[in-house]
């Protein structure tokens, strides 16, 4: 393992996998490191950016540029339940627009936002891969297909009560 | 001997496949039956999920739309009682030639998808797996392999359609000690799932194709760049690579030869433009995925400036079939310039949505009607969208067109990776063009001015057209911008972004004009252009008036109501509220 010189304060951020460092060099390690940081925190905390910057010897500003380029990375934590609505073509022509409207009405938030109680975050994805069930959304790991406004409301209720 | 297979691709799981799988295990063990329940990948008939295959003395029966409630009956009557439950069976292997969905298909890439257990390397080997790489290593020189691939006529399945053998030759001839193979599994086209299904259903076939390519060009290292949203495909690839390493199929001296080959996985981070090869390479290197000017092509200066051969998932999945069956046999399928087969993801307003592999040159009508079963809910076939955000819409009137690279390009669309979205008369073409432009505009990396700002301007124009605020020369303005964007963009994203708009203008100009001049949406889809009126069926129940958020509906109880068109904000609530169908949407 490479020995790292990291200021004491920043070293607190360390419980994500850095086994990648045992490889001979750090070629292309930045994105996997960011991914594992996000895996352990649910988002990329500022401290992690500095920490990774030390490891890969890339200025924090440039890392920030990489983070904002890719839609997967978040600089803010997500809500407890993540709703991902499919905006792929098959779902679009089968009415995903109104699915989104119902969701926004029910939750009172727009895309890429989180409810005040931290219970739900709303995101969109391009094709969840079950176009035959369009329109489709996912709540956490569960897929909901052939959506109607009734089904959506019911699903959200289940999660709201399951606090 | 009986065996049970449950389709556990992403769509099978979404439809409840895991519950069915567990239910079979439970019911079998309750009955003390020693019968194996296997998982398998996409069988293609996604419209029939959950699919369960019961293999029974040489034949096999495909049960469709199985839920956990059906399991007990299947176990009791078929497994124990030896009487297949006919009314639930979609088809059987013996009759597959007669099944309308399968009859016209030709399965090469998908031949074992939905049949083998994607988690078992032994299953793959049982179905002639890893024979092709052994044959290549033992029988052919590197150049001979390249010749076979050249002679087969296969062209890249990732969209561009560049001849694969020629590309391999470039990388082979490029000077350099370390060369790379990259498998492009980024599949960004929204509404396409061919590559995902192949990776989930038969990951080893992709690995084997990569090994053969590696041997041919002299590469010892390879990467698979896979889309972040494909967790199941990722998991199955990891298992497959691990199993290969254990067997000595990957690593040093593979299959006892003097060739070494390793495969690593890189997960994408959610950027469509990273499907473009130079952006993908930048992303593997850990940078922002911004395309760069070519030449130099990746074959000469690719990953870390080394010669790199990059192919699509489906391209690789064809290779072992070609090596085992010969270039001629492959080239005997298809059209003059497009050989072999193509996998299409059928979706949208089609009755049988799923995964179909057909010989190149099949007509649109054959795919939509014969394989896809026509349009859902008895509506009218309007067009197919092919090629995703880089492609375009081909109208139903051209249904006799043969699908191959050249023919599709002539229409102004592109073959693309294989997404085929079927549209009916309720789809507004202007709105669909807007949808794709919104997508590309969001995904533009921002490097080129025309791609970044031009697409934004086009989107704004389309938005105002769908809002009924279109201006007289908007169509010409769109065409002008489109031309400029095509000519001044660096990568394929910008160069093809206007295609959905241009093809819809070309084939559905009257729809644009109806929006702009008459302020009318012929498909009754653009909300702002609808008119709601109340007809004589109205019973005066007042439900609609109670729902209307702007009090635009007036009328006495038990008398016909009326909508004040100036006040109406076209929210549609009254339309949904009326129980007697007295509200017309026009
Ligand atoms: C914006 C853009 C996105 C692309 N996305 C993909 C993709 O998701 N998968 C893919 O295989 N090729 C994609 N390509 C094409 C690749 O650049 C490249 O041509 C292809 O991977 C080569 O493989 P092939 O010759 O086997 O088709 C994309 C191209 C562009 C311009
Ligand atoms: S054409 Fe668009 S996506 Fe491609 S490099 Fe230029 S700005 Fe980026
Ligand atoms: S469409 Fe909406 S605003 Fe218009 S009359 Fe009906 S309920 Fe009222
Ligand atoms: S387009 Fe929504 S699941 Fe494919
Ligand atoms: S049959 Fe389920 S993914 Fe195709």
C-alpha cells in the first residue's frame, strides 16, 4: 500500500475501499475511487475530494470538474427512498410524462430534489431495461411497471408509512 | 429427467421472476422432488414475462405470464402428473418454428440467450463455448483470424457500421508493444436493451469474442466499459471473468498457448457521450468524457496512447459463431453490404415487445407485424423510430423497406445500435422530436458551440411549436440550424443530433404545419393545443365543474354544462372526471 501524506483533519474520511492503490500505478483510478466514495457515503463529501486528490495527485479543482461531468456523482446526500422514473423512449411514448407529473404532485418536489423530511428523492434514468412494462419507475431496488396514477400513489403511500 | 428454467433477466426480475423462482424451489422440495431449478437470461419474449421453461425428455415447454400462484398447478400437473398445463403454454421447443414471434427470427447472437445459465461457465462450455477461441489459437494465425472476420463481412453493431475485420487489421498493423481491446457496453440509447440482454443472458459469449480479438491484434489487456445502470449485467460479467480466471481461460498462457490476456471492468458514471469511442477512452483514463478529434484513430493512438481496438458488445458476441461456422456461412445471410443478423429491441406501441434477432434485410413490416404482432390495442401503425437520439422516424408507408445499413441511412435515420420503437397514431411526431432533442441537448459535452447552443435553440423552437406559439418560418429555421449543427460538430453526438427533427420534418411536415399554422396537434397529444368541449351525453352531474381548477365550467345541475374556452387551461381534469364520456378532447 502506498504511504499517503494526508493532513490529520482530512484523514477522517477513510473507510472507503482503497485497495485499488495496491496496483502498480494509479492509472485511471480517479473514477473508481469516486464511485467507492459515493458507495460508502451515498454522496461525495468535500473531504473525500481532498483525500482522493492526495491519492491520485490530481488537483481538487480538476476532480470537481470530473464529478460534475458525470450524472452519477452527487455532492449532496440523497433521501431515504430514491424514486427513479424511466424517461427512456418506450416509456415516453407510453406516458412517462404524466407519471412524472403525478410524482411531482404527490411529493411536492421536482427532479433531482429531495423532500424536506428526507424521505424521498426523485431522479430520472434513461431506460431501466424493462420497456415491455412501460411506463416504469423504480423505488430503491423495486421495479414498478405498467404505471397508472393509482399505482403510483399507492406505492408512495406504502413507503411513507414504512418510515 | 426434467429441469426448470426461470427467465431472470432485468425484465423477468421486474415482473416478479425471483418470487416464481423461489416458489418453484419451495414446491419442489415440499414434494421431495430432486429437480433442478435454473436461472437463465432473456428469452426474447419480454411481453410474456415471467417466462418459465420446463425441459421434459428432449422437448421443452415455455410457460408464459407465470405468477407465483401458478406454480403449484404446474408442479402438480406437469412435473408430477406429466400433463403439461396447455392453456398456459406459449410454445414448445419442438413447435418453435411455428411460433409467430420466433418463426422469422435467425438466432446467432441470441442462440443460447435464455437457454443457458449465465452464471455457469460449464453450461456455456456444454453449448460449444470456448471452442472458437481454442480453434483460433490452434488452427489459425493472427492474420488468418482477421481474414475470416473480414470475409464474413460483419460490420460494427454499435451504430457506425464500420467493417470489423478492417478495424482489427488497423490495430494489428499499428506499431506498439502494448495494445488494448475495449468492449463498449455503454448502451446509452434510451429505450434499447440489446447489449444488456446479451451481457445478462450470455456473458461468456462476449468474453470469448474479446479473447479472439485480443489474439488477432496482439493485445494482452482488455477493458469492458459498462453502463452504471446495469447492475445485473455487471454482476454476471464479474462472475464470468472470475470463472475464466480460475479455469486458466484468462491470465497468462490462456488455454495452454503462449498468449496472455486479461479483462478488467470499468463502470461508467452516467454520461451518454461516453459511448463515443474517444470519450470512452478518456473516461477509462479517469478524465471528463469529452470526445477528441480523429485522426489519430484509437487503432493507432487509443488508451494511454496505445493502439486500441474498440467494438460493441453485439459485435463481439458474433465472433465465435463466425469462427466456428465459417465466414461464408455468415456472409450468406443478409444483404449485399450488410451481412449476418441484427438484434432489435422492440418496444413502444407494439403488441409483442421484446428482443428479436433477424437477418439483415428484413422489412419493417415483417418485424412490426409478423414478429411484433402489430400495434397494441388495435391502434394504427404510424412510424418506427430507429437509431435512438441519432436516428429518425420512418413512416409506416415505407414499411416495405429492407432494414440494412445503407437503406436506413438513405431515409435520414441511422441503423444505430438496434432500438426500434414502434409508434401509433397517438404519438405526436413534433413532441417525439422534442423528446430526443431534449436528450441530446442535455447530454452534449459542451465542447462544440453548435452542439451545445444550437441544440438548445432547436429545442426552444420545438417547445414553442408544441405550445401553439410556433412562428411561420420555424420549420426553415430548424432546418437551417440542423445543417449547421451537423457540419460544425466534432463527434457523432452533435453530427446526428438533428436527425430526429429532420426525419420528422421530412416525413411528417404536415404535422409541424398543423401545429404552427392551425395551432392543432393531429395526434391529440400536445396538451396546450387541445380543446375540451362538452357534448350532449352530459347528465349535468357537476363532477367536472367541481374538478376544474379555474372554474371554467358552468351549468345548472341536471343540465348540459359548458366550458369557457378562454378560461380553460387545458389541464384535462374534467376529461378524466366525467363518468359518462361527455367531454371531448380534440
Ligand atoms: C454519442 C455517441 C454514443 C455512442 N454510444 C455507443 C454505445 O452506447 N455503444 C456502442 O457500442 N457504441 C456507441 N457509439 C459508437 C462508438 O463510438 C464506436 O463506434 C463503437 O463502439 C465501435 O464498435 P463497433 O465497430 O463494434 O460498432 C456511440 C457513438 C457516439 C457518437
Ligand atoms: S459534438 Fe457535442 S458531444 Fe460531440 S464533442 Fe462536440 S459538443 Fe461534445
Ligand atoms: S380542461 Fe381543466 S381547465 Fe379546462 S375545463 Fe377541463 S378541468 Fe377546467
Ligand atoms: S424505456 Fe423505460 S424501461 Fe426502457
Ligand atoms: S424475456 Fe425478459 S428480458 Fe426479455
